[in-house]
C-alpha cells in the first residue's frame, strides 16, 4: 500500500502562483509514473502533468508554459509549480502514482481556487 499526502492548495488571485506537494511512501524505483490530475465541479478528472521513472514530463496543453512538474527523489516528493493561474484552473488537484505498472494510488486531493 502506497500512501500519498498532498499539500499546498489554497485561494489565490488570477495571475498568482501556488506550489503543490505530494509525499509518497515506498521507493521511487517502484513508481512507473507519478503525476497530477484535477477535477472541477461537473467535469471529469483530467491529467495536468506527469513524470515518468526516467524523468520525462508530460503536460496538458492548457497548462503548458505555466505549470512545472518536478520531483525530489531524496524527499519522495512530487511538486507542481503553478504560475499565471487562471480562474479555469480552479479544481481539486490529485496526486497519482502508477506503482510498478500494476496499481494506481491516489491522494486525498487538495483544493485550488483562483479568483478573478
């Protein structure tokens, strides 16, 4: 069982920045992919950004150039730096881990609200 603990959400004005963190248990070598998803009210959960074991990042078109996913292997932590935030970025953000290519684990979610 992999535990994921997210933090860093909050309320920010449009144009502002936030950094999300996701601390995971276990070894990063067992993680095939880890990433961030978000779900806005009335909408499906969607991929925001992810990082493969090899360090390759992938971003949704809507956040390219504004968001940056990174990881600190020594701290077992995944980050999402969000800049130039827009009201449409408002959502609950979830951390996800693909464990050994067999099991998906999700964090509890953290609310991000961007006011106009």
